[in-house]
C-alpha cells in the first residue's frame, strides 16, 4: 500500500492502478478483436484458395496428368515451415481422393460437406472449407491447422504487450516527475509555512497557487493575519503595561524605604521589609517583561558589531560575585586562549550572560560552584555556564525555555522568564541553546554561536 502521508505517492499509485485497469481492459478487447479478425482473414483465405483451385483443376486434367501432379506435389523439401500446416484435397462423387497435397491428414467422412468444418488428426486440430466444383462432380477441400491462427494472435498480442512492459519503468518515472511538478505549488506553500517565524509572521504568496488549494491558502493567510495581530496586541500590552508600572513601582519602593527608615526599631518594620521584597520582585518582573517585549519585536532596530564575548563574561562575573557570596557560592571564569569575538549586539549579549549566571546563582543552591567558560568548537563559539547544583530532569529541558515556566520542586522565587530571555537573545544571534548535565553534577547550559 502507498504511504498515506505522501500525496505524491498516493496520486502515483492511483494513476498507475487506473492505467493498469484501462490497459488490461483495452488489451482484452484488442485481443478478442484481433482473434476475430484473424479468424475472418484466414477463413476468407481458405475460401479464396478453394476457388482458385476450382478454376485451375478439372477431372480431365487430374486423370490425364495424375502421376505428374502427384510427383510435383511430393518432390523436394518443405519450402516453408507452415507448409506442413496447410493442405488441400480433391474428392470425386464417391468421396475418393483424386489428388491431395503432401502430408495431407486423413479426412473423416463428416468433413466431406460443403462449407466450414473442423476435425482432429494426430492430436492436431484442423479447420477446413469444402467447395463443390463449378464444372465437375468434384469436391475441393482446403484446410489448415488451428495453431496458425493462435500463433498469429499471440504474435500480435505480444507485439502490443512487449512495448508496454518495456516502457513501463520509464512511464512510471515520467509519471512520478509530472505529479511532482504538478504538486510544486503545494510544496511552495509548505516551504513558506515552515519558514514562518512567530515573531515575524508573513502571509503566503498566492502567485501560481492552483485553484483547488486557493481556498486553503486564503484561510491560512487569514489565520496568519489574525495571529500576527493578536501577537502584536500582546506585545503592545506587555510593553505598555511594563512602561506604566515602572514609575509607580519606583515611587512605591522609595516610599517604602522612607517608611522603613522612619519605623526603624519598631515592630512595623518587618512587614515593611516584606513589602519591599515583594515590590522589588515585581519591579524585576516588570523589567524582564519589558526586556522580553523589546527582544521579540521584529521592528526593533538592531546593529551588529564585533563583540568580545569573553570580556562580557568577565564583566558579568565581577558584577555578580557579591550576589553569589551571599549564598556562599563560588563563581569561576575559566581562562581561554581562543578568540571569542563574534558579530553581535553588546547589550543583548550582556543580558544573556547575566541571565545565565543569575539563573545559576538562584537555582543551584547555597555553597555550590558555578563555572563560566567561553571557547571555540569547530565552526562554533560556545558559551557554557555549569553548576554543581541538583540539576534538571531531561524532560524539562525544553520547557524551561518557555515563558513563566518553573521547574517542579523549585523553592527559589522567580517569574520563570530568565531562560526565555536567554532563548530570545540566542535566536536573534542565530545561536542554539543546549541544556544537559554538567560534569560538576548540576545543570549545563551551552549557547552555540555559528561562526560559519
């Protein structure tokens, strides 16, 4: 059975099956027609031959030249292989054979009648035609083996069938190519769909689209337009909400700080400290959302320059060492002799490294070791951040790259946006994010930048 997932194969199979059915039906019709026409031609030949013999032979000629005619008919080898398959005989009114061809079969009595007859002799079937002489009381019988007609019919049928068998592989290949060409517009639509990017949706080009799939393409374009509009509204909402919340949160944080100073030493300071922590978390979330909305905006202008990734790693590690020290963690930036320059956006790469290291500090646990390294690997520049924490289940590696996802069993506070930001920045730089197990025992995150 053809692969149901391949429209091209299914169409090829359907066409082949239909062609085979039509060829078989036409072959049967042609064979039957050929057999009938061959019978008619050979029967007419028997009649014509008997009439020629009637015009050439008379009783007087046979009686006066019988020995001479007999010797002439029996002299020499066969001139043709079919000669043994043909015969004639001339009988008198008493059904006695006056003259016959060489190797003539014994003619049974029931054949001695005018018209067409058939009989068997030595396992061979013979077809005959008997004609009464127009000028004597003679009966002229002309006959042939039935296999002559069968051989001619088989030869004609084979001549029709053999070219079809010979050309079948070429026909199948040509059919496969023609169907492939016919389906190219559909493949073109598929290619455009596969190249769609959620951050930059584009309608499908309808030029050259067949009428049969035009409604499908129109429906897809409408869906893409609606989806792009909904995604744009989401980005605008996140961006506008983040902008609107930044100033009130900053003012609220200042007011809480002032209230803490005024309430220093009182019992009310503890709730204020808790409020300050919550406000800081909310401000951090708003800042991440605003940052993410900028990264995912396809209209955002971005200028790539030569950036030293190792130098950025050094700056980020230095800025976060104090944060790691609070949790008794050790951050190590491994030295390298490789050139770590690439075309990128300095601010985005800084944010990428910051989020990676900050994520390791938050989730690896107190007293853990964090290792940052940058090196070349064949045609790639690799940024790796490892830790000695509890690690992450393999089933959650893809999930943590999405928005607001937090791994099961995580007690550390966070919004689940850090690695989503990392993934967005990596996509802007055409880089791959790889999560795995570190030789330190925890999680290893690699960002692979293609330098090819």
